């Protein structure tokens, strides 16, 4: 019973771990060369997808583009052989089998979605400081004194005190506010479903184990 519980827990963890990785991998598509035709004849894939052609006819076939952003030409494929190509450039591709020109098909490669733009930082607010006004009136000079009294020379300590006591006329600029766009990623529904299934499996195994233990106790 303990081994079954451990196996169920390991299976649940493996499902949760593999689910995002499977969704993040690049998509792959298949085209069959069967009955002297490409199936499907029209295909739409996102950029970065891989398309694989497989020959099911006894006659050889190949893939050669007749239009599109890139020129593609596969080797000649015999029955049962396959060839793959990853489309990284968006656009419409038309291709044909050079051995059988009636075999024509097309692939449309869609461009990848652009990344969301981040919000730029808010500019710092400018603080305007009032400039001191200068008076336009003429300053009257003081009358000359016949006996000027000598003024004491302030010491270095006394001269430093008024300079330190003077308040700063420039106002401190507030720090620039930064607004960062936060992106909240919604929960994946498939991930929630996988976790729910794993939880139900564990509960069922616990219920079966408890009933088995109770039956053994009654038999004893």
C-alpha cells in the first residue's frame, strides 16, 4: 500500500512538472505525401514551427518552394522516408513536387506576437525656486564719519557660525517616482486540472488502503 501511495504521488508530481514544459515546446506539424498529393494542401503555422513531410507512395517525392520569403528544396524521399524544416521567417510559401508537378500545396507562417511594452519611468518633478528680487531703487550712501570706530575682526569660529546657520535657499528635489508595470500571469487551467486529478487519485488510494486495513483487522 505504501508503494502504491508513493507511485501516485510521483505520478502527480511528474504530471505537474511536464505539463508546462510540453506547452512551452515548439509546435510541430505533419504533411503526408499520399495518393500523389500533399495532405493537408493548405497549412497555417506560427513562426518557429517545424513541418515534417512523409512519403507514403511507392513513387519518390520531394518538396521545392515556388514562392515565399525563403527557397526550400528537400532531398528526394522514397516510400517511408521523412524530411523536416523549421520555418523561422513569416510569410506565404508555395511548394510543389518536382517529379509530379500536379502535386502543389502551400504553407502560411504567422509572425510571432510582439513582446508587451514596458511602461517608461515617470519624469522627475521639477521644483521651481523663487529667485530673490532685486530692488531697482538707488541705495543711499551713509554720511562719512569723522571718527570711524574700529570694528573687531571676527575669529574663524564666529565667522563659521553664521554661514552654517544660514538656511539653504534651494529646495531639495523629491526623488523621481518610478512606476513599474507588473504583469500578473493567470493560472493555467490545464495545470489546475492536472493537480485536481492527482489529488483525487491520492484520495482514492488512501480510501482503498484504509478499507483493506479495516477488512484485515476484522478477519483477524
